[in-house]
C-alpha cells in the first residue's frame, strides 16, 4: 500500500499562502458564503429529501488509514439516519492545514474536522497532555484509557471552548529512528540532531534527553537524513515505508515515547443543532469507525515493519523505557504546573488507568 508522504498524526504541511493554501482559502470562503444553508438547518427538520449536511475537513491523503475510517463514518451516518444526515468530507487538505481548519470550525465554516490532539491546545490547554512523553505505559493501556467513560466525559467537556470530541483515532507510538545509531538509553541520543514536529512539547522533551531538536517541515526530512543534516527523527513505523525514510535511516529504536491520538471533533454550534437522538447516532457511528480504524492501523503497522525489514532497517527493541520515562518526567511536571488543565487531564487518565487495573 502506497500513501502520499504526509507526516503521521500531523497531516500535510503548515499554514501559509502558497498556491495550495490560496486555493483552500477560496474554497473556505465559498463554504462560508453558503453555511449552513446546504440542506436543513437542524437535524429536527432534516428529511431524506432535505438532509442536514455536515462538512468535515481532513488534511490527510484519501488512502490514509484514518481517512478511510472517516469515509466509513460518513457512510455509517447516512445509513443510520436513513439519509437525513449527510457528512461531506473535504479531504487531502483542501481547506488547509490543521490550524486553518480549526479556525474554520470556530467560525462555523466547517462542522467537523480531524486534527492531531495537541493542536486543540490552542483552544483548550488540556490537550497539551497528549503531546507529552510516557503519558501511557503501553498500547493496551492507551486503548483502555481512551475508550474509558472518564475520557468520553472529558471529550464532551470542552463545549465552552467551541468544540466537542466525538471520538479518537490511533496514530501509533512514536519512536526514534536514526541513520545508523541504535537508541537504547537517553545517553545514546546525546548530541544527535533529531527532527521534531512543530510542537513545544516535542522540542522540550527531546531537548531534555540531551539531543538537539530540529523543527523542520516533514517533506524536508528525507533529504536531511540522506545528507546528514539530521541524525534522526521520531515517528511511528509507517514513515519507514510509506515515506521511504527506511532508505536513509537504518535503525528504528522502539522508545514508544508518545502516543498522540487524532481527534474527530464537532463544533459546539453544530452539536446544538442536533437532536439528542441524532447526537447519539453520530457518536455511535464515530465510535464504530474507531474500532474499524484500530484493526486497520494494526495491519498497517505490521505491513510497515515487514516492509522496513526488507529494506534493511534494524529494529531495536531492548530499550530502557524506564530510563527514558525518568529522564523526561520533569517535562510532564512542568506542563502540569504551568497548565492546570494538563494536571486535570493527567488525573482523568490516572483515574481511568486505576479503574481499568481494578477490573
């Protein structure tokens, strides 16, 4: 399976007014001019002949595993509502990068969007939590917490910030991959130039490990690894094959330092235009799409590992994760001290973790 090289869990590109961004601006303006007149204004008045059309922005490529989950969500909504509710997806970054579409969600231009969870911190600082290292101890714990009643309640708690979370999608565990250096302990990273996402939490924790964080556009990472401008980067296994980074980075070390979900969010204004039964319908369809995405994501990771090994990539699994967790704990503590909302969400996660351990 070949996918357009977009950064896992972040999507394509960054804000700007290049040719693509200008086109997105024109399209968004056109949508704003007709919002929300495309069909019924509320779900109570919606019929099959006069449906309520919900516009969903997504900047991942159409063949991305999460984009396919969103497509199945749209189909499910139409089926469950007998055509009264329609989800129209604007994919491939048609409406711009994640900060752009979040602004459009806030202004009522789109009704829903998929966004990397930390991007929501602009509107609710608690979402910084999902960019912090070692918030979750394992994949099993991650899913148990994210599927818990505590997290469902948290996703619904942000109405005053202009959005509510319908569901989440996995984007895997992010680990370090390098040109040639195995990373088993924090000391192995010391002095290495590591490409990171343009997120303060990422630069903070990579710097805490003694590496030199380099914020760089994802599209420039391959060449920078190839030429030695970078020593490594961090992402999940799909980057090795789908973006061919395994050709220039030959060691993938399973530090699994962050598990950053993608969020499917709906604007508060749109949510209020839905009847209680249609809110339940939309939520049920969203959750069903998450379950499908989990299975598809697991298959994608397995395929990527197999493909990367065929490319000659070495997978290092004997990583001292306790040492990494200890070394980066000060970053988590600083964020919790600076943002009370982060401390609150960490408490929610701990509560869900403890309840899961007790059952």
